[in-house]
C-alpha cells in the first residue's frame, strides 16, 4: 500500500465476500468493497489525473501534505484518498472468524495501556458505538508514548502521524453495517470483534513505523 502511486487501484478482498458470515454478510461486504471503496479510488484518480506533479506520490504522502495539494482538488484528495487508505487498512485487519485473541507482547501492551483486555474492549466498543455520525475507530501503537491508544476520527480522516501504527480499525460509516443491522451500530461492533484480525494486529505491532516525508 505504501509504495503504490497514481493511478491507484482497488485492492482485492483478502477473503471471499461470504467468508465472514454470519458476522458480516456477503451482500454488505460486496457492496462495501466493490462499490463504496471502488468509487473512492476512481474519484481520487480523477482528481489527480491532470496534475502529473502528484503522480509519483503515495497515498500517505498526499494525505500528510495536503497543504501542497492544489486547493481545487484538495477536498477530493482528502476525502477520497482518506476513504481509500482507511478501507485498505480495514480489509487487512478483519478476516474469517477464528478463535484467536491477542497474546504475547501485544497482550502485555494492551494490559499496560488499558488495565486489561476486557477494559480495552469496553473502551473500544464505547468509542465505536458512540461515535457521532460517520467515521473510524482505531487501535494504534504510539511509539513516542510507548503505549496503545484508541482514536475516533470523523469522516475519512486517517492516522497519519509517523510515530503511530494502526493495529485494528473499525469502520463506523453506515454503509458498513446498515443492510444487516440497520441503525443498531452497537450490534455491528459486537460482530466486528468476531472478525478482528489479531494475527495481523500482532504482526503490525512488531513492525517499526515507516516514516515518510
């Protein structure tokens, strides 16, 4: 993801659309990925098309340097680029439900930062279920604080600080859950726990943050 430049492409789902049943239904997964995410990529490419000076930049570089983006395309890059980046993370940090839980260094860090795994789950669930309007909720590792944090960001805002690594992410836009859960976001968040990819979260926790100017 970090090396891809214009034209950006829709990453394939790393699992079949029905692989997360019964927690995430296949129809929602197909619409979410094939329609919503695809449109963000297409609109991002359309915004960048006539600006060749931006074509060699990664999505992280573009979003970290929005002040260098021409004002006429800045909102499109911010909104669609953010949607592209966050969704790409989202697909990689969920997966077919398996009986796994954090262990080892990641579990130790969760306990140190939140008191216990259950306390972390409560904090994350409250942030996701109670988030106002559309947005994203992240578990991040903050290298400067040597701690884990839960961040709730609006719209398609992204975690872009070079000292923060995203470990888990929950999409709380209505298109992620409305077909199955209607307005009951808390039910969706409970289902999200069943497909959270702890193996990938543990791998990312052990990987140094990739800084980019």
